[in-house]
C-alpha cells in the first residue's frame, strides 16, 4: 500500500473574518448520552476539514461531558461552530472560550 501525502494548511481562511487572529478555542459541552451525539458534534469540525487537537468524553449517567480543544480558528469561526453545536437537539449546554480568556465563564451559550 502506498503512503498518501497530503498538504493541508495549518489553518483555514475565515472568509467572514479575514483579518482576525487565530486562537485556541475550548468547548465544554453537556449532551444527552445518545450513541450518535459525539459523531454529530465532531462532524461540525470535519465538514470544515478541521481536526481537534484534543477531545475528552465522560459519561455520567444519562449525560455526556465533552471537551474539545481546537487550534487555528478565528474567534468568529469558533463561535459559529459553537452555535451550530448548541442547536443540536441533544445538547443541553455549551460553553466556548478562547485560551486567552480566563476560562469557561468568558462566553456562555446555554441551550433553551
């Protein structure tokens, strides 16, 4: 089998925030523990050819606690992806913050 070499840029250009600096975005998600939730959450990154730096998942009874660290996003793109994830029916809560911020209390979006 031949090795396939790919040249993917380290960061993807954000057409809506061309002049924005890239940051490290942290997502903390609480979702119902359904078999397809993790795939649906990660799909929002995959659709944009993005691979998270770190993904952690813990199940506590009927809930999943999902932590995602993503490098190379503009803050605008990080927020857009966060809003899309928040709109998933199985997502109960979502916090997104930049590594430059103090922590998850910097920006909070809660599913209603």
